[in-house]
C-alpha cells in the first residue's frame, strides 16, 4: 500500500463518521425541540382568554418559524463557509431572526408552567439551544461539500504559523 493512501481512507472514514454523528444529533435534537415547541406553545396559548384566536398562534406559528429561521440562517452561513467569504452570521437580519426564535421559544417554555422558576428557564434555554443548533446544522450535514470544506480548513489551520505543522518541526 502507498504511504499516503491509508491516510486518505482514514480521513474519508472520519468524515463519514462526522456526517453520521451530525445526522444523529439532528435526528434527536430537532424533533424533540419541535414537539416541545408545539406543547409549550399550546400551553402558553391556553393562558389567553377563551374565544381569543391568538390562543392557537404559538403552537401553529412557532415551530414553522423556528425551522424556517434556523435552517435559513444555517444555509446562509454554510454558503459563506463553502465560498470562504465573510460569515453571513454577521448580518443583522440573521441575528435578529435567531434571537426572535430563541426569545419566543424560551418565553413560551417559561410561560407554559404554573410556577415559573429559574430551573424552568434554564431547561427552556437548553432545549431551545440544542434544537436550534440541530436545525441550524441541517444544511451543512446535507451538503456534499462538507468533506472538502473540512479538509480545506484543517489543512489551512495546520499550515498556519503556530499550527500543527510548525509544532512538529
């Protein structure tokens, strides 16, 4: 076997395992988050007076908004990573959309219980953070460019002064 050939197969295997790990995380976090959003949105809406049509807004609108804003932000970020340009996460409209989803999600989590506490707020923030992260990374996990981008960035990092190559010399 040629010396560099085994390393290439090892890199491909590691990248395949990374993609599988990303999909496992996404497959767990995103559905749990969306079901949680429906549940806390429903409970929060039920706090409004009977007959108020807004009672159904949180469970109906919040999950699709979370998917749309998180995946859209993930997609624009991923395109900037692939292109090697300035991160799109610096755009105000992306940050505002993510903050909106996070704030409303945590609010519904806290407002949905009879006795809100710090623990409920922390749990809401944790579920929100994990779920939004899972939704955000869907475009990267689904991209065919994922292995190339990771290899390109790891080689650039290793070749930089103070990187892995200079430590070996």
